[in-house]
C-alpha cells in the first residue's frame, strides 16, 4: 500500500509543481489502500485530489467557504493534520442493507485564513467512499455566523461523461411549486454541455472513462443547514451551490445560519472501477446518527392508492372503500387517501373510513398540503402542516382516530427555512406515533437513519408523470435503468408505480397507453426501494391482470437485508439483486430497442429452484420454474421495454 501511495502523491507533486506553488501535503487512504486522497494548498487555495488504484478520479478540486465572518477560500495557510480511524457497526431498517459495517480512515486538516481564523476539513475514507465536512470553531467571542457560499468542487478528468438531472427553476411548474427534483436525466453527456443555469441535483453520476465511476452527493442535512446541489460546469469544475434566492417566493436566506462551533453537512464521493460500489454504497447513512428515538414500533409495507390512476374523482367514500378492500385482498398493510379527503369526505366520514380499514387490518395514510405561504398549491387539506400550533392539533386528531401516517406534498425548495419544515413535521409526527412520506419534495439526505418515522420521498420523475406526459411514458424504461445507479442509490425513492392497467386511467380505456410490459412493472417493485410502497394497482387488476402477477404482489417485501449489483449500464439496462430474509429477488429491465441476452452470475442461488417471471417475444407475460446451475451462471433474455424477475421465494 505504501508503494501505491508514494507513487500517487509523487504524481500530485509533479503535476502541480510545474504550474503553481504547492504548500504542505496531507494524505489518507482507504483501509484496503485502493482509494487515495491528498490535500494541499495551491497559491493560497486548499484543494484535494482523489485516485483509485492509481488512476485519477478527481483532479485538484477546490475546498473552502465564504462566511459573513471571513473568507476561507483564498489566502489560506495549512496549519496541521491528524489521522485516525473509525470502526462502526449498525442495524438500520428502511435502506438497502439492514446490517452495516463501516470502516474508515480519517484525515483532519486545519487551515487558517488571512485573519488567522481557523477552519477544519474532516475527511473519512472507506474502501469506496469519501465523506467530508467543514468544522467551524468559535472565533473569539463569535458564536454565530452565516455561511454564504462554498468553493467545494469536483474537477473530473476532461474525458469524463456525466449523468445528471437539472435543478428545476424556482416558483414555476404546477402552482409555482418547483423545485421538486422531478426533472429527467441527460446521460453520457460531455461535461462542457452541462450548462443549466440552475445547476444539477444531487446525486450526480460520472463515468471517468476506463478509470471507473464516481457518484457525488451530500448527507446529514437537517434544520441546521440548507440543502445544496451541483453548479453548472464552469472552468473545468462543478461546485457546491446553495439554493436560488428566488425559492419560496424569495423568502429566507439562500445560505446557512449556524451556531459556533458548528459543522456543515457531509459531501460524499463514491468511487469504483465498476458500478457495483455505486449501487451498494451505504455512505449516506454511515456518517449520520438517529436524532431521536421512535415513539412507537413503526411498521412498514405496501399500500393501495386510488389517486394515481382514478385521480381526483375517486376521492369519495365508495371508491375509497373499494381501495381498502383491494388492500385487504392483496394482503397490503396500508391505503393512502389522497388530496381533497377533508372537503369531499369530511372528517367524520374519514374517521368512518379509518375504522372500516382497521376492520380489514389495513392502516391509513392521509395526504396533506404543506402549504401556508410557500407557493400557490390549493389542494386541501391546507394550512395544517405549516405552523406548529395547527400541526400538533391535527396530529393529535390523527393519533386519536388511528391513522398510521401522512403524506405531505408541495414543499419545493432547499433553503434552510424549508429544511426546518421537514424536520419539524417529522419530529412532531413522531410525538404522535405517525410515519411521514414527502411528495413534491427534495432528496432525502441520510433521513432514513436520522428520523425513525421517515418513510420516503418522491424526488424523482415518478408515476404521476406517466399519467400526464407522453414523453415520460416513452422514456419509462430508460429512466428505470438509472434510478438505482443514481437517485435510489443514496436514498429511499417513493415512485408510486407497478401499473398493471394497460392504460393510465380509470376504466383502463384506450388512451394514455402503457408502453412497458407487465413483467417490467413487477421488476420495478424490486428495483425501486422504499420502505412504504404506494403501488398503482387498481381494483379491476384482481380479475384483468395475470393471476401470478397479483400473487407476486401479495408477497413482495418493501424492506431489504441486502442489495447487490449484478449487471447493467445506466440508460440501457440494469439488473440488481435484493434479499429479504432468505428470499432473493433478482430483477432487471431493458431500455434498448432489441432483446438483450445476458449471462448472470448468481452464486447466491446456485443449485436452487427458482420462479422466473419473464416476457414472451410478443411482450406477454409468462411464469416458469427452473433450476439455477451449480456454477450459479444463468442465461436470461430481457425484451425491449420489458423485464424479468426471478426469486427463490416460496
């Protein structure tokens, strides 16, 4: 390992010394020695570099902050560094792996600015992940400051290609509710084309040619800081950008107000020769801790949801009873009763529905508009979640009635003001034993571990856009091949999918045609991970969908003990494996225009009999049983816009 490090850091000095003055070197490597990081000062500016197995993944990338108490970007001086290590094991439900071991080496670098004020950058380097944050001490008697912007950046080799989603413009879209992390992706793009004025949302995926892959994101964001995103590509680098001041109708600072001593959220970098470390990373949760204990033993699972296919007109007592009965028939744990329940049903009839659902062993989630003054969203109930007094009164009623959770919508924005709303809703809901799902929302950043009653965020171009937009229907398979490499890799993703109607409408009428196969839809129940899944099945599916598809949905879990990358290329096809207890589910989808022939390495199923769900050549579904060869190598064919699932679930 020392030989590898010596060669890497010698290269750092050679490259830098020919062009600029480099001061003092600090270095750290992962426990296995493959991932290396060095930190230095170039002409008074701190920078860092990252290499994996001797190949450059990030070149001299800037570090630093600007605060109202001083500049920590330029005229910086290296003071000292220290190293250490972290060995940690934890159990965590609601993420891609239930039992996690985290081993990392640490590097703490102290710098001072022109006014002799100090700042610390703490790096934690595990075998495929780097997490780092800024730590701000008290400066004399100063106990508070505002962080106005960051210089933190990511400078990739020039041949790198990007896989990014645009940050939406503020105060646009439906009822001026953006940004809501619901843009599509530009994939395999030359970086110089990444010129969106609003930048790009976290996480961002980058293909560094033959060197490998890098995923960048952030975690640990709560009420004490704003959320951030990537800037457009400028002067060879992406920087960490804070929210557009126009978010939330211009109200609230775009920076972060913090008490001193204080810390920023973690910026994370996942690195690998292949996509395996990207799919399997747990770094968003490795570096955060629970903020409070659960008030009850929260139970997760599957839910029916009338609004996604039957829309607003379904918000009546009769249709909601049908969906409660559907949940019971499917052995689902929940029903979500969406917008307008308060005006269309009223509180008394809603209580009656909750009682009826309880008689069927079905729990209830109720929808709420987050809005008080954020935007123009008008759906009711409104003005129930935006203030502490109204929120606690409503939650007390929810607890008394026996509601299990709530879905809070239309929170668009990443300002610290909005982060406080998220945390306040979650914390108050826990006091009343309620789970919370967010819609029209930001990316969760470590929240599954931080908040025990958090059960997901949309933050993706999700199933509702399949209903409304033809272009999204045409790209459904394309987007599905991206999510577990990007969005769903770092956080739970409440997609609201698995549509077995042939058309995205009530009555299954010949319009808004679904362009993917039934088996594709079943595969997404495995590919898309969220502890509470609001599936888009309809009552008619009990008789018009394939019987084995309904039986599959009766058994599909939403909690996973293990996740493994099997195969795939973002935007083309993908195959992953998830384990729940002893049951393995291997799922894949194909966005290509022709059938895909694969040989899968499945050692976990070697010699076992499995059930296979696949498409025939004409796209119709089939089910069969076969035995995986003793060497674990299994051939599979995935049809265009199709999918497959195999499982040893009995």
